[in-house]
C-alpha cells in the first residue's frame, strides 16, 4: 500500500496535496478561532482576578480607616486631653499612608483637631462632605474636589481637575454631649497607584465608582478624572446595573469607562455601595489575536502553498507516514489526557460508577464503592457485580442472557450492608456499551438512596397519620387542592352531606350546593388561597331534604415546597341548635325588656295618680294638727297621719325617679364639679337625722379635688341615698365614715362605711335591685328597697359604678366610683 500510494499518478498525488492543503488551512482556521476564544477567556479570567484583588485592596483600606476612626471616636468620647487626641490623629495619618488627613469636626463645622496643621481651626460647610452618619455609624462620601478640609472653607481656592479626596466618616459624641464627626481624607491617588501597579498593562484601565456612576479613583488609562460621572455605567447591561440588581461580581462587553467597546469585569465592595471596574479594549484583544494570526496563520498558508507545490512535483509516502505518526501521537496524548480527566471526575463522584463485561464481571470501579466497602480496587476487579452488593439476586438478574443488539438500559433497587455496618439502599442503573457486532459491555452507576428511602418511609407514616386524623375526626372535614377540587373527605363529611367520597373526589368544591351558597364558599376560598393563613365564618347550608342548617366553617391553607398556599383544609360544624337557642334567648330577652318597660310605665302612671291624694292628705293632716293642738290625743293622731303620708310621698317620689332614669326621660345636665362639696352639703342636710340617733360622722376628703363631669342634682340624690342608708342601718350612737379620694387608675371614689349588721355575701349584688332589701336589715330598718337601685342607675348614667362590701369587724361599705374629669388647661 505505501508503494502504491508513493507511485500513484501525478493527478492523484496533486489531488491528495490539494486536500491536505485544504485540511491544513481548515485546521489553522479552527486553531485561530479557538485561540481567539481562549484569548478572550483568559483576558476575562485575568480581569476578574484583578477586580477581586483591587476590591480586596479597596475594602481593606476602607476597613482599616473605619477601624481607626472607631478607635478615635471612643477616645474622643472619654474627655482625653487635646494633645493626646492630636497625637493619636497624627499617628493614624502616619500609619495609614493612603490618608491625606484625619480630623475631628463639631456639629457647627468647626475643625476641633486635625493631623494636618493647616486644617486645625478651619470651618467647613456641614454638607460639604455629604450626609453625616449617626453616632456610632460609618459612611463613605463621594469625591470631594479639595486638597484638604482647609481648602473646603476657602471660596477662592483653585483645585486642579481630578484632585480631591474621599471622605470616610464616623459619627461621634463629645464628652459634653455634642455630636461630632471624625473624618479621614482617603487619597484617591493612592488607590489609583495600586490599581495601576496591579494592572501592569498600559492598555487596561481600572476605577473605583459609587452606585451613581461617580468616579472616586481611576487609573490614567481610564481617560477620566476622579469626580467625573459616567452615566452609561447605569444603563441596562452595564456593570452598575448588575450591582444594583444584587450581583456581587460579573462582566460586560461594550463601552465602559472609555467610549470604545471594552471587555470588562466588575466586583462590588463588601457591605459598601461601591464597585471596582477593570476593563481592556476589545481592539487590544483583536490586535493580540492578529499577531497570533500573523505568527501562526501565515506559516500555515505558506505550508499549504508548499504542500501544493510539493504535490505538484510529487509527495513521498514517508512524509505522509511521518505526519500520520505525529497526528497519531498527538491523538494518543489527547486520549491519555482525557482518560486522566475522566478518572479524576470519576474519583470525585460520590455515587458508584462501574463497568462490567457482558457476564457482569467488574472491569472498572471508582473510589465511591471503595470508600463504602473498605476493600482495595484490585480485590474488586473481576468479581461479579452482584457479589459487591451482598449477592443480591436482583442485581444478578440484570445480566440475564441477551444479545448485544437487543440489550436495553436496566435498573433495579437493592439493599446492602456496607463496610461501616449500616444498611444502605442503592438504585442501580445499567446502560449497554456495544463494540461492534456481538461485543457487549455494561456501564452503570449505583446511587445511595438510603436517605430517600427513609424520607419516603417517614412521609408515608406522616401521610398515614394525616389520613387517620382526617378519618377519625367526628367533625366533617375535606381537603381541597389549588384548583378548589376535592382531594379527600372523611366519613363524617359523607354522613353530613349525604354524598359518597368516590362521587366528589376531583370535582370542584361546593359544586353540589345552591348557586348563592356556592358563591359564598368560592369567594372565601379564592381569598384564602391568595393570602394564605386561616379563616372562619358562619353560613347557611340546605341539606338534601331541604332543611336549613347553620354551620360554622373553619378553613386553613397548607403550603407547597416553596411555602405558597397549595390547598385548603376545611372543617365545619353544625351549630343550628346553638343558633336556635340563641334566637330563643334573644326573643325572651326582648319580651323581658318589653315587660320591664310596661312595668316602668305602670309605676310612673300609678305614682302620678297617687301624688294628688297624698298632697291632700298631707295638707289636711297639717291643718288638723294645727287646730287640734290643744287636744293632745287628736293632735297626735293627725301627726301620725302626716308622717305616714310623708313616707308614702317619699316612696312615690322614689318610684317616679326610678321610672324616669330607666326610661331616660330626664336627661343629665352635666358640668365640671368637685364631688366633695356636694357630699359635705348632703352631710349638713342630714345632720338632724344623725343627731336624733346620736351618730357621729367622720369626713375624710383626701388630697386634691374630686373633679368629675356630672349632674349635680342627681349626684346629690345619690350621695343622700347612700348616707341615709348608712344612718338607717347604723346602731344607736355608732360611727359613720365618709371618705373621698382617687383609685390607683385615677378615678374618683367616695365610700360610706357604717358599723351596722353588714350584708350577707350572697346579697352584695342583689341589694341594688329595685324593691330588694338585705335579709339582715329589712325587718329592723324599714325602707322600700328603692334607694340603692336609684343609686346604681344614677352611677351607670354617669359611666360609673356602685358596689357594696363587708368590712372587717362588722358593718358595710358602699363605694361610688366615677370617671375623673380631664384637667383644665388655663388660657
């Protein structure tokens, strides 16, 4: 064959030469294309690395500056001598060579201390450095066009373009309580010099920018000076747009710091609204690639021409074999390299990867199985695969006899006790690998699914528990999916609705209800699925037999894997009996109120009718007593008639008062007043009764005024009834205490205490009902049982309260509590 090729006719030789030349040119073109891609990739990787280095340098510079400012702020707050603070400022600027100055500025803009002597005593505008941070907080300002703080205070100072500093600020507090600002003047040139040295490429450019596109520091290649704004950095696809969207790092193609298209990388600073940009002109990449084309492409073209020339005069077979041998060596090297790569990849895979012959004997296995079994690879090669999994029959069945043409991928799940003694489950996959007619091998993997099996078992147990809870609930329950269709219902639901579970699964919820009822439930379900959580409400449901049922519905959502509402669990309860009882109770209450109103009207009408004859009885009894004053027996009879009429008139008046209060016919005329003078006046009115029974009255007004908003006539009536009640039940010669003051919550309180027989504990509330008296006193003291009822009505009309208590040692205390009137602000 070589001799035939060598002595082939010239046409065949020339054709072979042309083909070889074309292949060479195509290979050269492909190589140049790959070189262009590799050149761009290497440039992008290098720029990403440079951006990381520059970001780390800028972050460390700012971190060191902020740590120094934090220490200085702590020293400034401790009232140290000025010379000590000045020395610390000088030391800070000396140790941090990238700072132009460090200064302490008070809240008026006065520089109190500074490392630069020219800055000491200068005054600056408060907004010149940007927004001041709060006390104990740090901030980095924008670019400030000035050489120093003293230069900020000079209106006529001339600053060349690009000259300035970056203020790093920390809020501080002086010993006298004033707020102050510690500011470090970060030199942009120091950052730019480090950027230039790090880039080491005159064609590349780098810059430190803020989120508004303002340059804070830039290399000379950026063609822009610090302090300039580059709006296009904020455009969509530009680097700052990526940082604002939350990306910490990235790359871009197109204009950047410079107008020409660039290949750039950006990286955001840690915890600061700043970013570092590194870019290289795409024209430079093209120039480097053209150099590669010149160095590699031109020789390839020349070689192709040479091949064409040589093919014209005839090429030797030796040359062809040499080129074939070189190509074969290169291919073998590439195959070896790919095998090493695949071996490294297989070794890093946690799953087991293996290869077997047609009978299932292992010819290759990765380190995944070795780590689990503890056996070296040499002992595993050549053994049947099923022996590696404890002789599992299911694994052996994977290699049942089949020919190479009909072999299909297979899989099985097997359990195995690993070398560490733990039971593990594996999912084994086999794929046939054919090598020509009749030759068959298998490649596969075994994934450890022990955790998945355990999770599935736990999930199955949880689902079983959920189904048991659903089935065992005595309340009707159902489960709906996100499309409002039934997933499950329990037996109580079937019994309540009269529908079978198999008939409703997959159907929309409430589809069997009346349209108006279904609309209520559908609207609530849509709202709940939109917001999640829980919901409960009452509604009406008509059973299949037409009965109206009141039900209480409780619904809650359950989440999907992403935490969003996936469906609804519905539980409802028949409350028809409860609502029926409630309606009956409401009807009974309305009837009772109507009876009470009729009673009040009857009492009022009877009382009005009784007052006229009582006035006549009182008048004639007074006349009779006056005319019969010389006949003692007759005069005494008229006096008894007059006293009885007075008691009857008092009862009628009490009935009328109670009726008016209950019906609300007599509105209150409220005003701001002091309650204690009213109580003292009532005490003076009743002093004859006190004297007649030999009682003593102890008045204890307490501190301050007892200011309330109330009707003075009604409040006097209330206090009169309370004090008269105490006189009636006090023993002869006893003591009555009338105390005033304020409760712990500021409300006004007056208490009347006697030394009488007290009140049985079970009657402390009932004595305030109309016509009710205490069983301990009603036989001895008389009375109608209306006084305390009127007191409670008057107190409630004033948003107050009256209650009774027994005091230790005997006697009762009746207390009145009213809301205190708000304080009056003088005009």
